[in-house]
């Protein structure tokens, strides 16, 4: 059984997409499709079935996925152990800026608890950009925002969206309403603007930024209100309790890992970290 075919199969299991599986394994989609056909021929089982216009794992494919991950993990651990020449383990981690104060510190502590002599390199960017970096092999893992119904990665926590203002602010009653939001690829950006337009509420988009520090500073100076995940809110910002503002969605925060060969973080370790993280919240 070809190890690279297993790697492509596991990439599909983790991403649910032949396009992303091909990107993460640096192959064309046709090459990945040929690998999957050879796997099915070798196993004598159908690993994929059609669901609408998409291909999904069959029952046999789901069973094989469990073994494929174990085989791939054992292979990569063996090769890494034999070839390891440096003392430290280098890991490239991505995190959206708005989770840098809340989610990231716990993940950093857990990673150092599981990996000895860890050389951790952190990149802050939006979830969308982090996924691109994962697919291109620039990151080993990333903390991302996903929709609650998605099964991408390993769930860390869910958090509802809230509107925030400076302490003692009356801006939520202003007309037009001054707002400062994360960039357009943020789910709260879209939900906030869409909700205000449906309410026929006049607003002024004061600023957009990928930096949580920049938005927090604007809000703290009482120049605007903003929208973010409740888990990202910290002093001196206050959550606005008002029915005049649109409701915001609940999002899920997940740890996603790359499918690249010999990554220092594999599926089993990601599961352990996610479980331990959830233990912090209980």
C-alpha cells in the first residue's frame, strides 16, 4: 500500500474535499483520483459514494479512515525519529488575531506540555488566510473559526457573537451608528452589516481591520462599537445588551492540522490538545 496514497486519502478525510486534499499533498486532483482508485482496487472495497454532486466516504471508507490515520501516523513518527538531527522540534502555528489573548495562550501551554524542546513559530492572520497557508504547507496547525455545523478540524469551543462598546458608552443609540469591524472574511462583519440593513438602521463603517488590538483601541476610545466572539472580549470593552442591535451568529473555534508529511502535530495529538482545552472550560 503506497504511503502517499494513504496521505492523500487522510487529507480528504480531514478536509472533505478532493481540491484541498490535492493542494495539501501537492498533487493534481487527477493524480489524487488515480491514487484513490488504486486504493479501492487494492482493498477490493468502495471507499467513496456520491451524495448529490459531491463524493463522500462510504461506510467502508469511514472504517478504513481510522486505520489509514494510524498507519500514516506510525510511518511519519518512525521516519521523523530516525531522521531527527536537531534537538528542538519546530512547529508553525497560525491564529486569528482576535483569539490571541483568549484561545492562543492555552494552546501554546498545551503544545509545550506535549512536545519537548518545542520551537514554536506563530503567525496571526484571518481564518481564511490561515487555511490557505495550511494547504500550501506553510503551517503545521492553525486555530480557525468554523461554522458550528462544520466538522473541520478538532473542536476547541463555541462562542456566540456579541456587540461591544467602551465602558459607559451610549453609541449603540447613535444615528448613524458608528461601527468598526474585522475584515470582510470575518463572519461577524457580514452578519453585523446584514442585520443592520435588514433593520433599516443607519450606520457608518468607521474602520475595518484584521488587528484585534486596533479595533479594541478604537472601541475603547468610544469612537465606534464592534462585533466579535464573546470569548475574545476583554477589559476595557463591555458587551452591549440591547435588542436594538442585530443578533450575531454562534461560531466554533477549532484546531486544524496540515496533511503535509512529517508534521510535528498529528491527528492523535490534536485530539488530545482539543480534549485538554475543553477541560479548561468545564
